[in-house]
C-alpha cells in the first residue's frame, strides 16, 4: 500500500469510527433495550466498525476464497451501516424540527416515545432498504431502450443500435456467472455495435481474468469497443488492456475506429479515463487526439468516455454522441444527490451544446451489493433521424 493510499485509509478508518460512535450515541439510548440489549447493540456497532475496513482490505490482501468471503461480510456491513448513518442524521433533523415546533407552540410532546419510535424506525428502514437493495443489485440488469434523435442522420443509419454496458466491477462479489448473464442478455439484443464504458474490474488480472472471460463472447457486426475507467487504473491498467485485447475487445486509448454501416463512414472514438493522467501521463485523456485523422465526412461521431465530465472537452471537438458511465446513478439513496458535485450528469440522456451525452447507471455495482432507486441497466441506444435544428 502506497503512502497516499495509507493516508486515505487512515482517514477512512477515523471517519468510520466517528460515524459509528455517532450512530450508537444517538440510537442506542433511545431504543430502551435494557442492559443485555444495549451491550449487544454496542457489540454490533463495534463489529461493523471493524468488518467494513476488513472487507475493503480483503479484496486485495487476502487470497480467495477467504478474501472474497471477508469482503462479502464487510461490504454487506458497509451497505447496512450507510443506511443507518444517513437515516440517523435524518431522524435527528426531524427531531430538531419537532422540538422547535413544540417550543414555538408551547406544546408538550411525548419525547421519550417519539425518540424510541424514531430509533426503531431507523433500524427497520435500514434493514428493509439493505435487503431490497441487495435484491436489486444481484439480479441481472434490465434492458433500457433509449432513442437518440440526431439531426441529419442518414436514413440508412436510422435504427442503428448500440448496446452499452458499464461499471460491471468484476471483483469479490461479482463473478463469472454474473458476467455471463450480462453477456447473454447483450447478445440477445442483436446490437449493431457494443460499447463498454469502463470500470469493468476491481482487482488484478491474476485474480479476475477467469471471472471476466465471458466478455470475450460479446458479438456485434460492427465491433465491441472498450475504454478504461478509473478502476482499471487502480487495478493495473496495462495488464488489463492486454487482457481485454486478448479477449477480442477493441480497446480505444485516445483513438478511433471507422466503421461503414451505411454509405458514409461513422467514427467510434474512445478516450482514457478522465483521471488517467494521474496514473500514467502518457495516457492523459484527450478527446481531440482521439479524433485526429478521422474522415472529414464521418457522421455521426460517437465518443466512449468513462466519466460524463469528459463532455466539456469533447463537445467543442465535434462529437455527436458521448456514452459514459461512472456515476452508477448514485447506486443507492441518498448518494445520487451528491453526484452533481463532481459530474455534470447523473444518469440518462442530456444535451450539451450540439452533442448528446448518455450516462449509464451501470450494469453492476461497486462496493456494497446494494442498489436503491438507481437500478442497474443494459442500455440499448437506437440512433434516430431527426429534423435539422
């Protein structure tokens, strides 16, 4: 572990411990559990505080199968505690508003009963949300249909189909069977082209090559294209790029391919992850370089870029459509509200100047096996001819 990683992990441990203390201090007294019940609740929070960082570390420091088992337990604990923490904060905010309202009205509310009911409600909702989120995360992603209207699109390209998958995160809890189900569903759509927009893996080639192998079964007449995400760089980008190419996937590193599904050429370009330059200056993301040498009459010009924020540099270059991922749509409540502090778009189809940007919610999940109000997706995009703007 590098000095930078060690510093981050120390901060993670400190904040995690403080969050657990906060939840315990705010909930346990109000649950009125008695001596044994209180001790059990304190023990549960102590275990959670230990298991979460253990789960994070076990993914890379403990060999399978024990590393995966510890990761499963720790990541489930992370998902549950995340809900406990958020709902405890919301409960405290609500109790503060009730107290202010009670003060203004001069009423005498039954505070002990209200606080107890609120504490048990937090626990009940956290458990329910974690179970529902687990079911949503572990089932195969649904197929989402999206029509992209493009002014001046040649009639021969009307209905051209791109299936996008993104953010699978093959790792300790996502294995070959999960990936195979995605691949089978994609191939069933009979796409003209397949786009994989990064964060395919969370671990080394040595650990995960067999689990990612079904990706080599993806088939489309105009190609299967892949761009790197930030997690490829965390996991060792160079060996993974070589492995993806060995599987028959076309990896686009600030470069493009030209396809001819109709009379005119179509450009499919791809950039390295927005943060790639921090890992390898030679792979700094560059939408302009990715289009260099492309036929002047190529249309549309499609860009694969893991992070939506690549769009600011891509739109002035003349791309027609950018396909991105990275955000997971927030993955589970309430994190979707915070995505916009880093990315211009959270999910779905949006317009930026003359360019469309589609942001996938992701086909797998990262960290806790939990998705709530941000369903995973396999996206079937169809290019549609539209009147000139």
